RNA sequence: GGUCCCGUGGUGCAGUUUGGAGUGCACGCCGGCCUGUCAAGCCGGAGGUCGCGGGUUCAAAUCCCGUCGGGACCGCCA
C-alpha cells in the first residue's frame, strides 16, 4: 500500500464544539459523525455534526443522502444564525456552518441504540457495541476524566520524587491472597505464570534496589467474583517509599489524591481526617465507613446487662436510629428482618417511637421500663423514628447493622460531596485459621504497631489485639486502597511467620526471593496502593466502575464484544502441554 | 456456593398480579411531502421464535420446572 500524498489542506481545521461568534466568516472543515438531521425537502437540511467536543449545526443541500452516524467531512463558512433561530441549548447555538460541501468518509448502518442520551440502554447491548457506546457523551466524559486523573496523579507523584517503574505481568504464583489468573508456559510445559494481583513483592524489591520512591499506575488481576466496584482487571496507583513512616506515606498519597480531585473538579479537597479501625467498626460497622451521613451504631450492651429478654442476653447489643422511619409498613420491616438474617443475624428487633414517645414494638412487653427508656436515651430517638436493634456476638452486630445502615441511609453516589477518610490502626491479625494460627489481616509483611510489639509474646487474645501499621483510604464508603509499613528485618519477620504458623521451609518456598533480598540491605519502607477505577467512578458520579472502563467485563467475567473467554484449539493446547477435562457433572 | 431483580420488533417501556388472536405507547428505520429546523413537522409503511427448552391447560408473553444471558448483593476479594 502506498500512502496518500500529504493533502495540501488539512482534513479538519476546527472541532465541532469549539466554534463560536469569533469564528464567523471563517472557512472551516469539520469531521465527525452525523447526529440528528432535520430535512426540509431537496433544498434544505440541517445536520448536527458531532465530534467529541460537541455538536455544530451544518446547513446543507437537502439532496445529500446523509444518515445517522455517517462519518463525514463538511467544509463551509461559519456564520451567525439568522435572527430568531439561535439555540440556547447548544454551546455552538449562535452560529452554524453554511455553504457546505459534504464528503462522506464512511457510510454507516443505523446504530443498534441511540447515541443521544435521552434513554438508558441496557448495559449488555451497550457492551456488545461498545464502540458505539463510547461515542456517547457519558463515556467520552468519563474516559477523558480518567485520563485527567491519571495525568494529575503522575504529576503529583513525580513532584514528590517518585519514579515510575514497570514490573512484570508474568510472575510466579504465590499461594497467598486472591485466586490467581494463570498463564501456561510453552517452554516449560506443566508450569505456569501468574498474572500479578498487585506488584507488591516487586515494589519491595525496588526498595532493596535503592529506587527510594517507586510508583506505577499498575494493572492488577484477581480471579474473584465481580461486583459494581470490582473487575478482574483493575488499575491502581501503586507506590512505595524507603525511609518513610506511615504519616509520610499518608501525606504522599493524600497529595496525589488531592491533585486528582482538583484536576477533576477544580476544587482542592480539605484535610483528610483519620479514624481508628476500632472506631470505624464500632460506630459504623464497617472498615470503610461512609461518613456522608449519620445513623451511627449506638452501643446498648450496658442497657441490657441484667435483661430478662433472652434475645438480648448477648455479648453485644447495638442499635441504629432511622429518623422518620416509623412510617415503614409491616412488610417493609419484615423485609429488613429478612435482610438482617441474610447478613448473618439471628433476628432484628424493631421499635417505632410513637407520637407520644411510647415505644411500639413486638418485643416491648419483654423489656423493662428502664431498658426502654435507656434505648430512647442512648439513641436520642424522637417521635416518628424507627430504631433497629441487633444482639449477637460483636462481630455480627457490627456487620449486620453496618449493612442495614447503608441500605437505609446511604445517599446516591453524586450527593453529599467527597468525604475522604483514613482508617488507621488496623489489627495485625483477624481471627484464627483451622490450626489455631492467627490470620494476617493485611499481609504477612505488615509491621506491628510499635506500642503493641510486647503483645506478640502474649496469649492468643493478646495477639488479636495487636495493632498494625496498616491504613486504608476510604471515600464515601468505598475502599479506595490500603497500605502499610513493611517489615524489613529478618528477625521480626521470622517471628511473625512463626506466629502465623508458617515454617521456615514454607516461608522460603513462598517468599524466598524477598527474604533473601532482605538479607542484602533492606531499607525500612512503607507503601500504598489505591484503585483508580473507583476514584474515577466517584469523581464521575458513577455507581459502577464499568462506566469508567473502556472495555469492561460483565458480572460473569465475559466480554460481550469479543466474546472472551473462548476455547482454544487443540494445536494450541498441545503446544502448551494442556488437556481440557470434560465439565464436571 | 447462596439470595433477589430483569429478559416483549433496532431502542426504551406497558401488557404478566386475575391465562383468551402479538394488543398498545414513544423513539428509531424505510418511502412520500416539506426552504429555518434544532427531540423539526405531516402522511404512509415495514419490522416479533414475547431469551431458550420442557410441563400444566381447550388455550401460555402471562402459571410451574429447568436452562441461558444481564444486573444488585452475601460469601469470596491477604
């Protein structure tokens, strides 16, 4: 193929959405897609020409056979629209392009769904024709916002001395954490690479390698079930800094996020408050509290220390107050009870506060006057309110009420502003495994809190109370990301492995290369990673990260456009030394 | 692994509760008319395996079972 010689005239001189009164009289050439057209017989037609910047009305001879989504080049003269025909709803509505020459660059079949935004189209249809969907304003806006955020983050990290390093996509599988995606090796049949769940170990190796401050906008892959805020593949700002404390890392990341928010919204967010994990769990029933609204969990255990009511003879009783919730019907309350049970509670006690302040509840007759007044006082319940109580072990109470709180009070994604929050002092361990060994909450390289190191020698209960130097960034109830100060000394690491029930041999097999690296001079280091998909979704006012991803997967992990995943042929399997088993019965 | 919701011309929806002829609305599409529209207007037209399979019934978009696809959530996601 020979290239077409460079045209003496540019294909286009201007963007559709950028023409205004200052362009009147200019000869312009515009390229784009045909949007709506209004035809008035063979002598006059109005064509809305669209590119990613917007729409401009072109006045053409009606004999042109232009259809929706044709790709055209239109040349003409910008002119002021005649008196009374301007369109205030259009950014370019004061002008139009007249005396048009039209060139059809590509004809097009009618689109499978309208490109204008007047109706919501089924997401499956949108994904099957994503290339059409991407033309729509919403996707253009979201993807460009995402690019802006990426760019701001890069700028902020580099300003702070971080160096962008790329780490491999084909790595060794480590048994910890989420399910790996694996890639069969051709040169070593029977062996597999894993795709990285995160560049965690590599960034720590970078610290040993003297990189000092590493960052990467990194693709991460986890083979776990998909959700509105989870895809198989997602993108994180991944960062690690040598000789840095928790507070310094928090500062670095806060700065990067603030830069992203400012680039996206024009407003720089204020200081980000911190909350301990313990407070978050007790007050919000979640380690990612949505602090845009109240309805906090209120401790009621003390009110029922001597209760006669069996259901409240529990480790923990907490309640939430739903302002104005007394209007809920019996059916709605039954639905809430069902939800509470689905979330793991044995039941849900509801109480309505009547206009006279009396408690209306199926269990009121089992409670003493003191207990009833204690509930009202602790929750500051007022007439018209609904109060929901759960009694169980502390974990369950927090979990169930935390979810009910969200179900009943959570504002839509685009309301209530951006409420960032650092959750700090996470526990080092979370429960125990089948062998009675504590389970690391973050990962086994997480540094214990300096004030709690003495507890490492203590009882199993003491161990559960050890705090770590791990911290999460939360916004509006979304976990944006997490990080920690890492253990960089072999002796402490051995001790933690010992507590976790990981033998020396096992540790060497799983993480030998990292432990070996640490023997050659490891700086103290700490890091963080946060999800860019989630940040962009929140900034775009989207409930779902698929709306900020150009080509996302569906909840069942498929791509309706390419139909991935697909079988591969026998020859390909053969080369990899693989055989596919028949599906399980 | 589990719970719940959805699936009706190209698109969005109504119809399903209480079974009775593929019935209806809006957009789009095709053709005609139309020289200032902008969600152009007017006239005419085409377009359907009611996701798929089975069952109940004289009769199923509608009821039942299964299945596929999409979505929300619990579990899972160090």
